C-alpha cells in the first residue's frame, strides 16, 4: 500500500455520497487493517487529544509497535466531551436499524472495554461497566410498530408494557419496550483511565507511550520540535472541540459544534437498575442517576447551565421514569461535541489526512466528528487509522 493510495483512502464524509464512502472507507481502510505489518523500529507518532478517539488510536498504534506521545493538558478522563459522555454502547440507530459499521464498531469497542477492565481490575479499581442493560421504551404505537417490524432478533428482545413497568418500579405511559441484546452502559471517565493503563502496559522494549500535559494550538509545530531526542513521523489530531480552533484543519470537513448537558440525580432517591434510552436517556452509575442530554447549537461553551438543562430535560426524563418527578438534580455537567454533516447513511466520523503545501511530506491526520457515537466508533476507526499510518510509514 503506497502513500498516494493511502491519501486516497482518507475519508472526508461531509460531501461524499454513500457509494464513495463504501469505496473509500470501509473497503480501503479496512483492507489496510487486515493486511498490516508491524511498525518499523523507532516509528514515533504524536496524538493530540486523549478522549475516545485519541486513546483508541494510541492503543492500536502501540499494538502495532509504534512509539506514541500523547499531548493533552488534562489528566486522563477529566477533560473534553468524552469525559462526560453517557457511555451507552450499542449498535442501533434511534429508529432501531443497525448504524453504519455498527456491529464492527460495537465488537471493536467491546474488546477495548475488556482490555480496560483487565487493567483496572489488576490495579484494584473495579470495572468500567456501569450497567449491563439498555431498554428502549415505546411511547406510541408508531415506535412499537417500527421496532416490531425490524428483522433484528439478534439485537432486540421485545418487552411488554407490564414487564417494563416492573423494571422501572411503577406505571408509565409506555405502550411497550425492548431490550438491546449485549448493550452496555460504560463509565466513560473510568474507561478512559483503564484504556490509558492498558496503553501503559504496552510500554515495553522497542515501543513506548508518554503523556505530555500540554495544549497544542498548532499541531504542525510538532514536526518542528523534531530533534535528536524526539522525532514525530506522523501526527494525529483527535482534540475534540479543540480542533475547530486549529487553523487550516477543518475548513472543508463539514464539522460543527454542539453542546450537550446532563443532569445528575441521587440514586438513593430514584432507584433504577437498567439504562433507559428513547431520544433522551437515563443511566445508573453507582450512587448517581445520569439523565441527558441537551443538544445546543447556539451555545457551545462547556460551562454548565443547570437552569436551562432542567427546563429542556426534566419533562422528557420524567416520561422515561415517572418516579423522577419532583426530584431535584444534584448537579449539571456540560460537554461540547464535534459532529459531521448528515449523509444518507447518517453522521459518519471523519478520518482525513490534511495536506499542507508547505510541508507536503508531513503526515498529519484529523480524527473528529464522532458526535454522540464516539464510544461506538473510536475503537474501530482508531484501528483503521493506526494501521493506515503504520503501513504508509513502513513504505
């Protein structure tokens, strides 16, 4: 696989049609993932950002034998949208269809969750899995009919209204529900912590991983830092919302920002053992019950606004769980996500090589636009991207 071919393999989903996406991404990049060879000795890749996309890519780069330096000013699991993500892991779209690359993404993330859990357990920190059940209630006959007509018995378990009422501990306006097979609710900050620990476990002779607590406003400057002690062969920018402030990287990628806020309730006041998902969601996580999320396009800062979040979410969350009525939230969290332009197969993340005519020989990639499905896609696309980079540098 040569360098010219790999540049063609990059996807910029904001203006591609379905066939282009099939040809450019799922065939070319996946083929590269299946035909990889270990990284040549001394290969060094910088990863800017340590959320889902950054750590997922770093893990696979290390697995292929590359050295990795991560640049992120925050501690692991404490910054960016990934740290406040709901962590609902399943392969279905809101209409109950399989998402683009949904099964592959689901399986790839399950493998990383397994590795993160092993690292956490070895350190005595417990599991990153908060809940092992996601239920999708139906609040009108149209939704129930839509799911009942789907031929996905391997993913959906029908549930009567009465069974659902028993699950949530009281009556509801739901006319039925279904449980998503194999779905998990992941504690996102703890998962990121476990994934980083799993990266550290690959810190063996011949490969290394380092975390530099530093903000990188211009990733091209990382190539200028090259010296006898550090030399970056490639740079991956997975900086979440921060990528939008980096000049020359996102102008033609069709990306935009959206803020999401969640409300946290005292789980002692409202008992719930299963995650609920129907547009909005409720997820039990230890001593708290997390409800979300808003979608705010007009305001894209990460400062929580609990008054606005309550006005937007409370009635919808109470429909999901009537016993929540009258319960005040403990706190509000906010995060800013990057989303891509909608296509006829949904909003697909961007993995795009950026070519700078002044530094044409430098390999810089942007991995962004994961939106609300970062947990589903980061492992699979991180593997594809890591493999593409290693193959190109080997050539």
